[in-house]
């Protein structure tokens, strides 16, 4: 194993050297020379929404174009508060507290349905996230699934995906949860593993160990699930390149259909700053050097492709394309609208983005619903510039830009709107174009988040100090380069 790890690392170093990262650092393209990182999940970023109530979300729906709908539901409960988590979570909650939350979730679903003026909300794909959607006791989980089917029409739903935590799928209760999910049409589980190394898991404050990961996967298989994914994080403090390589070699040997690989996210991108932010401020020397973080990222891609796991969507690796999350594919590539319920959930209806209240005090969430309103407290009415950039940024980052689809949606030609940026990225070997599409190259895909953020309106720039590539192109031209 040691020899194999060393060989893979040596090959990765050699191949990564072709990207000439030092040149990108020197010209200022990589935030903080690559040390700073902001994941492009949506556009505009959720953390930059202004104050808003539910009124714009539901106003004049008959006059607004609605794209196909996907469904999201947020469960905030977790066994522990992980050090890297930027989302609203509540730990060690009792059954009574969970019951109350489910009561309000069902009431919010009903409010949403009535405000949309439909008997049931028809969705093309579904994701339940958190938090830990499998935290509720089996009877509570069944009640929540029954309620979801009551208010949402899943007859044309291509996939029902649920995020899970390993310890919630163990023992008699875990097997019962799996049976219930299977009975109610859940057909994909994304397991929050995060690491296959017990030492790293302890530093993350995870509730499980590697042995429990393996047992939970075995339990899912026994329950009949044939689409199992896991999440893995690289670049965590104390993690070495050798450890990560060994983890990846273990991951590709697991009985799973795929995985999501995440670079550790330090900059806040959710409703609650993670403990990792404070840790980084106090002890930055403990964090993995950027050169090793980028090497880990390349190793993840290289080892995946070598073992039959292909990157069908950015950072998502699978044996077959149809196995990835349809929810993620639908809203970030096909640009579907979203109906989201629960604390800190988000929605997108006919050009209006909204975000539910994301406060740790669930009573504030409950107060909205007691007042007969969905729990929206932030949002944005999408303007023409937002739509133009979103229609380009999200498909480019995650898959590719279909030129005809972009024109149909915006009435503009992508090559004209972003001419300066495209010219610079083509010169850098990061973007290629043909008659029908605009795509990231392997080099561009490696820096997909940094590339995508260059197409942001400057007011949304996650790192305002990073020069715009149009400026860099002008500097090179003036220097005669």
C-alpha cells in the first residue's frame, strides 16, 4: 500500500505541474494564491440575499414563467455539531422537539401548496438535506414521508434522494428507517461519511467511525438500495497527502455508486459560521498548505477516473451519469425552480429567489407559520443581469453551456455577452468552444469555482481583491504580451 500511495502521488505531482499553478498565482487569479476558497453553489450566492418576505415569491404567479419544479426539505437535527458545518443544526434533540418541528414542516407544506393554488406540488426531483434527515425516530420519519407525499406529487419524480448519517442507519432502528424510506420511494442515499480515517473523523467531531460507515453501507444494500453515494472532505487540518491518497484508494473499493469530493470550506457560505473559521483564525499553521490541498484535489480526480468513477458533474463522481443527484443536476444545470421547506431552506419561483429564516432558535421559524406565512425572511427578485449570469455560470461550472438554450432563455448570445472573459480563459487553456457549447477543459474544471466566480457581477464577488480576468487581459495587451 505504501508503495502504491507513493506512486500515485508522484504521478499526480507530475500531471498537476502541467497546469502552471505558479503563473496563475502570480497574476492574482487564485484568491490568496489559492489559499482562499469559495464554492460556487448558486448565483447570486445565498449569503448575499437581502431582506424579503414571502409576498414577492407568490405575487402574480400566473404572469410569471415557472420552470419545472424540484423539491427540497431541510431537517436541522444532528447527532453532533461538526467543526466544518456552516448550516443550521441542532444536536441531541429529544423526540418531543423533533415532533414539533415535523408538525410545522407539514403546516409549511400545506401553506406552500395553497399559496401556489394546487392540490399537490408536482416535482421532478427531490432532495432532503440538513442537518440529518435520518435523525428522527422511525415513526417520526414515516410521518414526515407520509406528509411529503400528501402535499407533493411525486408521480413524475425521477429521483428521491435523502442525506443520511452512518449511526442513524445502524441497529434495529437504522434498519427500520431504511425499510420506511424504501417503502416511500426514496431511491438514492447520500451518506455523510466525510472521511475514512478515524483520526480525521474525531477531529471533525463526527459521531461515527469507519467501521460504522462500512456497516451502514452493508445495511443499505441489505435493504435494497442500489444507489449509494458518500461525501468526502479533503484539505482538513492535520490531513496529509498520503492519508488522503489512502482514503481515495479505499473509497474506490467500497460497494457504492459514487461520491462527492469537497474541498474544506472555511469562508462562511451558509447561515451559521462553522467552528473551522475560529480554528483557522487562531491556528492557521495547522491547516494544510495550498500546494498540498491542490495536490489532494488532483489525486481525487485522477484516482476516480482510473477506477471507473467519472466526474459527470463537478466534484461528483459516479459509475454512471444517471446515478448522480437529479436534484443538483436539475437546479444547477437545467435551472429548474425549487420549492424548499424547513428552516434555512431556499426556493426559486419564476424569477424570485427566497431563503427561509436560518436562526438556531426554531421558535422564530415557527412564528412565521403560526402567522400563516411560509418562513421567508430573505430573498431577491432576479433582474436581467442575474438571470443572464446565472444561466451561464451554473451550467458552465457544473457541466457545460448549451448556446441555444442560453439564447432561448436570455435572448442573448453568450459569446457576445462574455467575449472578454471567454477570450482570456481560452488563452489560458481553461475554456473551449464549439458550434453548440462552451465547456471547461480539464484545467478549467480543476479551477471551476475560481473560473465561475469571474463571471459574477462585481457586487457579488466573494473576494473583491481578486482582479477580473478582463483587467488581466488588458494588462497583458498593454504590455505587448
